C-alpha cells in the first residue's frame, strides 16, 4: 500500500506538498539534520532544492524559508505524524 508523506508545519497547519511515496524515513533524516534550517538559508540564493528520490512536487525551498522557525513534522496523507526525539544535529 502506498503512503504519501510530506513536511508539515504544526504552527501554520501547512504542508510543503511533496507527496513523497514511502518518504517517511528520508524526511525524518532531513529534519534530523536540520534540513529545514539549511534549505531556508539557501532560499536567499538563486538556487532550487529537491530531495533525491522525492517526486517533483511541492516547493521545498519556499516551505523551508517560511517555516524554518516553526514546529515542522513529517506527516502522512492520512494524518500520521512523525516527530524527532533528538535535537537537530546541526543547530
Ligand atoms: Zn509555519
């Protein structure tokens, strides 16, 4: 069975629109490495960013820029939520 996962901001109730089938563990690793903060910093440059293996959907760069200071979790299309138990590896 397929399950599509996304980055989701709990503060704004907004998602990045990634719709990544079975992407839960990859998105958790992204959160764990402070990917949101890193991509937010890149958003000031003339670059685009996508995660290897993810579908070309949503807008990761804009999502990270807007929600990097918020509570971002990994959420499935069915509402299942995965959160980190550790602090991000890179502050
Ligand atoms: Zn937000």
